[in-house]
C-alpha cells in the first residue's frame, strides 16, 4: 500500500501486491474524500478478499459509495458481484459493456446498481469532490474511460501506461522505464490515432501523477515525457503490415 496523496479531507491509496500466482499483476486504487470512498478497477475473485480487508482499515465498508470499471476485462471486473452485493456502492461502466457484465455472474438484484457511462464521459460527486470520467476509447477497449482527480491531480489511466516486469512501484527514470511499457502498448493498442486524440485531451489537465492499472506510477516531470512518448508511438495495425497471415 502506498499513499499517493493526502490532506485533511482527501486521500489517494494505491495497492500493488495483491495479485498472486499466474495472474497478470494489477493495481487497485482507492480515492477517499470526506470519508466517502471510490474504488477503481477492483479486480477478480482472488484479489477480492485481500482488498476488502485492506479497505476496511481505511474506511467503513458502508462508506464505499462508488465503484469504477475502466473497461470490461476480468482483471478489472470479475469480482463485481461481490462488491455490489456486500456494499452500498454504485458502479460505473461504459454503456457499451452494460449487457456483458452479467456474464461475470452479476446478480439480477444488483444490475440496477450499475450506471452506464455515456461515450462523452461524466462527472461524479464523491463526498463533495468532483471526479471526472474521461473518455479514452480504444485504449485499449472500444468503451474505455479514465478517472481524473483534480484535488490530487492524479490521472488514473487504466491499461494506458501499463508496465510489466519491473521491480519498482514508482518509476524514477523514464528512458529506462520505457522498456517495460513498449511491448504492451505496441500490441494491445489498436492505432496511434487513438493515442493522438488522448494526448490532445489530457494536455488540458493539470497532472502530477499518472496511475495505471498495471505496473509503476509515473510522476513529476516524467508525466510530460510519458505524454510526449505516446504522441509519436506507432502501435497495433501500423506494425502488422497490410494483411494477416494464414497459418
């Protein structure tokens, strides 16, 4: 557990070491404002019990009022039923995936607690703090959102900024960190046009920390380096030639 930001009314906590076994490493993030909580991308069943216990040390479970799902992948959403059944939280997910989430076992009784996010994004009040859901479509999901916390100046970027294989939780040298991000971004992102749209969007935000769902946090001067790197990165279809092979 690492506290990314804290003042008298606001706190941002990052959990990085709850994944076990063969599962892909995944981060979970908690935002607390005036003792009201929002949990971001809470993960699957093997993470659920540990994360529940960690959260109970920060806030009463009945103070968890919001769940955010950046997209539909199982490392984000597989334990949705547990969170929605046990807590009072309302969940937010792209409207594109609302009909898919019941396949993860979400009970009919809690489907009504899921608010579809429109393509243009939306704002949510968390204990008096305005939290923005920023569109980041096709990065890498067709219906994909990121979370901007203007109090802490943190942009929670989901799979964008993901790094795999590093042994640190906070990046200290961007040029050295690129090797842990490059392969994922080139294969999982579909086309640089989506990245260029994202860059134009986030340059309008005041960002101190980039907080992805996998790997290390990016902060300070490296935030600008990260945005500049993505602006010129070729990925996906651009690297696959003009046709697919037939095996």
